[in-house]
């Protein structure tokens, strides 16, 4: 069957920018940042790669509505709403926290933006949200929206098609810098880490920096999605989450501010701040080999930053 894959454009390559400073020179390390925060104005960074094959699949199945779930600060919710608006799907977001229903003045910038992009927001109690992995949960929402052809995206957007979306990105990076040795990326659900691990060359090491504490539970799914065992070509760095998901402490904030000032590149406050903190921890602890060629993956997320920064 012919696929109508004209819907989703191939985006131009984003810059791989060298980062120079005494800290890296003295080690010595060669450091680059892959500026995927510049790939798409509304479906930014890793969310573009995770969504693109899912959007084609939705189109192929003649779905007219994308339905997904997440918390009030989920970049995946914002990206799904923007993708629907851009590519002609209706969107439904099932949001954790019924205290937000009818209280739009309490909504995060993420939720406000999702609403502005036409997303239907449904607020669930934490108890109802907990059932999200059951068949009954999906069946119930399908019957509530019986007039729509739904395409389900999992929480955080991580599935096999999301991981496959990294192949193009990695091919692009290999062209820009074929001999990189280490790559750092931020981890929420681990879908992006699985993508990098899956398509990286044998000698390359991918370090995923967890943005949440106690992230061990992610490892088996990342192994399945990447097809590679933890500790071989990839590892999960679990000491940089600071105060926990979505929170900064003094250490993560100091490293973020140092980086932003040194290079004039803005980081987001949930993911890439922790990624940079984890990288700097590894430098201070001398965990990287000398002369390593390191790529930091800027996965975007800037839409979620406080409004006065934009
Ligand atoms: C969603 C997000 C992540 C986490 O990606 P996963 O594939 O869920 O691990 C990392 N960085 C940014 C900026 C994000 O928005």
C-alpha cells in the first residue's frame, strides 16, 4: 500500500556548534552541542523526532484525532497540540490533576499553549490517571469520543515509532562529526536515550542523564527499545536529578547559569539543565577519557520555561 508520507517535511539539519572554554581545554575534551532546540518553532527538539513517524502512522490509519496523556508541565502535551494544529489533527490531552479543571488561571504555560493550539483538555483525578495502562481506560475514552478516529500516543510519546525517529537525527550527527565518542542526552521516559543508543556506532557511548530520581525502573524499557544492554554502549547517569523532576537545587542551578553565561545558549529547567549538570559532574569526577569528543544533545523544551525568559 502506498504511504502518503508527504505530510511531514524533512527538516533542515540543525547546527553542531563547538563549545570552547578553559575547563574543556584543560581536561582536554572536544565539546559540541547539537542545537535541536532550533529544529522547529512549535514541535521542538526531541519531540519532533518522537512524533514524526507517529504522525505518519496516524495519517495512514485515517485517524483524525491524536489523544495522549501527561502532567501539567509535559512538553509532550505541548508538542502534540502543536503537531495537531500544524498537520490537521484534532487533539485531546488527558491531564493528571483534576484540581486544574475549570481553573485556567492556574494552568502552566504548557497547558495554556496546548489550549491555544486547540487541544481538548480533560482533567483526571490522580486515581483515574493511575489506570492509564489498562485496556478499560482506553476503551472508556474511545466510547466518550465515539465520533472520532483516535490515534493513541503514550505518556511522554515514547513507543517504537518514536525511537525510530532518531535514525535521521543520528545520521545527520554522524555526517557533522563522524568520530564523536560520547553523547549526553536528557532522560524523562528514556525514549530519546533508546534512540541514540540504538543508532549509535559500536565505539560510541551514550550517557542519558535522568531528570528524575530513582530512575532505575526505566532501564528495562530502554534496553528493549534500543536492543542494547545497559552498561555496554549506553548508561543511565542517576546523580544529576538534584531536587527531583522539574525542580532545581543550588548545584543544578549553578551549573545551568554557568553554562548559559559561558556559551549564550539557554537551557530548559526540567531536562537540559540536568543533562549539563550531569556532564559537568562527570568532568569534575574525571569520568571521561582524555581527548574524548563529546556531543551535548540540546533536546529543546524551552517553551516550558518561565514566560519572562522568552
Ligand atoms: C520530553 C523531553 C525530554 C525527555 O525525553 P524522553 O524521550 O522522554 O526521555 C528531554 N528533553 C526535553 C527538552 C524534553 O522536552
